[in-house]
C-alpha cells in the first residue's frame, strides 16, 4: 500500500532535493552522473532540467611567490574566485516489455570556472580557468522477480567531450610580463554497471552503480605566449576523469513518508598534475591539482501532502579534495525540493539548496622534492546557493 502512495510525486521531490544538495561537490564535479529516470514507472518519459549554482568563494591575504616577477602590489583581499554556472540535463526513457528499461540522456557532469581576473596578487597563478564537459549516455536495465521484489541489472555507456582554457600571468626577467593562454580539448568513452533491488509495496529501492573513468589520452591544445615572447606552441597532454561508486537507498516508513540517502566515492586522486608538452617532448605548462579521493554522504526525508503536492528535505556532506592547493574544502548543503503533478502525465519540480563552503588555506606544496603553487591565500566560510527546475512528461 505504501508503494502506491509514493508512486507519483514524492519520489520525484526526494530525488530533486538530493540533486540540489550535490549541486557543488568536490573536484571538477558539477552534476556528476544521474540515472534516476531509469526507475520511472511509466512506459515512456521525457525529462528536462536546469540548475543554477552560485558559489561565493572569496580569497584573502594573497601573497605572490615571484617566478621572474612580482605582483604583490596588486589587491590581495576579498578576491572572488568563483563564477556562477548553469547545469542542463535532458533525458528520454522507454520501456521494452515488462523487463527492459532504457534511458538516453545529455548532461554536463564536470566543469570549473575560476575568474579572479588579472588585477590581484595571485595573477601569476590564475587569471581565468574555464573547463566544460558534455556527456551523451545510454543506460539500460533488465528486471526479474527475486523474493518479495525485483532485482534489476544495470549497464550503460557514455561519450564525453571536454574542453577549456586557462589564462595566467607569465613573468620573465628578460621579456617582461604578459598573459599566457592555454586552450585544450579531448574526448573519451566510459561505461557503467550496477544493480538495484526494489520492493514496490514498501517504496523500497537500493542501488549500487559503478561509473568507469574516462581516459583523455590525447588532450590537444595551444599555448599562446604572444604577449610574452611572440610564440604560439601546439601542446598535448593526458588525464583521466574519475571513476565513481555510488550507493543509494530509499524506503517508505509510513503512509505519505519516505526516507532516503546515499554514499558516493569518487576517485579524484587520479588528477594530480595534467602536464602539457610541446612537439619535442618538453614540458611547457601544467594544471597542478593534487586532489585526493572525494566522499559524499547524504540523507533526507520526503512527504506527500496530497495527490498533487509532495516535498522533501536533504542534507549532504561532501569531503574536500584539496591537499594544499586550491579551495576545495568540505561542503555542507541543505537541499529542498517540491513536486507538483499538474496532470497524470505532467510533473513540475522546483528545488533549491543553501550550502557552506568551509574555510581553509592554499599555498605552495612540495611533492617529490618539487615545489608547486605560485601564490598563497586563505579563505573564510563562504556560501553557495543553487536553484533547480525540471519538467517531466510521461506517457
């Protein structure tokens, strides 16, 4: 009986609240991977959504560590480093008989946009960095009876395109000061596999899904140093976007009430240094990240108010992945979602989140006898806000 009560609305609200809570996770994560549309009970469904995220990280006490120059005379307090961003998603679900369900979706799982500008004391480390991704995925499942519920086997593949650039100040004693521009792009494939178990009567679902790494084996780009020494160099590098393992659960606890949660591990430690070489094999520049693995833990509760309205609240903790460079400290996010069933076939959802970016510091670090980092700074507790909306049409 509980499962029938939850079938519309409340599961969607719970999912949306949880999505709001993970809107600004560690590393380069923006939306990550989401296959919840696969569990939509209707035979066919189209879903579109958009999330706006506004992280408000500010840097203080900035000190430049000169590498052929010195910009410590530039502003060093209250420097905003983060830009707001949009995360779109669109998906289509189709059922093939009683046992097979498939989804095809587009998302933008990874990204970063740091834009301190040139007028700050850390311009030698970064002026602007903008990384974007596009993910095209297909995922299917096969369900069969097992005990009081159904076991669902999940498998899929995805293709990703990644592009971006970094501008920073290049300082040389002989040639003076100029802005260096690194442009880059590549693409790669990944796959996923998982399992889920569902008991409709109790609105119970548990799932465990693994997403593989995406190897970017031939990142091609251009290092534009025309402002510094007149050179424009083709460069190349390689990196791997992380694999992840995510466990989710939900269950009805009383008529009209649902609890849900999850744990996710992301292998951000794959990203240490992304080195770019010229045609002769000489290192020309690098993105120095030195991340550690990420962990996210979330939990929440949902309630169905009537046949049309449902709502949910969630709380998410995301472990920071920075190990001395950068501002990716722990994040706490409180998410909320509301679902409105306009008709039997049309569902509208709105969600939001308010988060805390915890304080910390960044500065040069030593790895294997080499020092990395061109500036030091600290930062207080800062806010991040997010708002989401989506439309689902079922038929």
